[in-house]
C-alpha cells in the first residue's frame, strides 16, 4: 500500500543524505550528487547471469523501467522527477511543481512531469 508515497519518501531521504556529504576536496570541489526519476507499473524482475560464471545479478526490465531511467537522465542534480500518473497517487502529500512535458526516447507522445 502507498508504494508511490513510500518511494518519494525514500528518494527525499536519499537526496537529504547526499546533500549532507561534504566536498571531498577543496581543490576540485567534488561533491557527489544524485538525480532521480520515479515511475510505477508492471515490469519483469529477476536474476540474470550464470552461477557457473560466478556472475549473477538482480535486475528489472520493461517500459516502466526505461521511462524512469529517462526521467533520471533528464533530472538536474538533486532533482526528483515523477511522471504525472504517479503524482496523482500522492493525494497532496507532497508539494509538487509542474516541470512541463518532456519528449522521451522511444515514446510517441511527450509525458507530463513534476518535481
């Protein structure tokens, strides 16, 4: 229950922890940052690889995963982008700002996005 709300809370916690990390070097001013894309829906999940090759990973695939990845790529550092259909499930729990429509690779129509 409330999987979208729990996902947003997890993303906010991650962003808060990342923002609390100090710069690694005063010379380079390197500071790790994260950008996040949220989508929800059906996907295929499971192990991929081979035990005999000692390489077995857990992964998820599908259109929902691809859209979340493209949202993440479109997000600025410390920004969390969420698809409109997911934002509707939040029932006013969070302050959302409309980003507008984004044209995503392999999608025929642009998608509405919030941050």
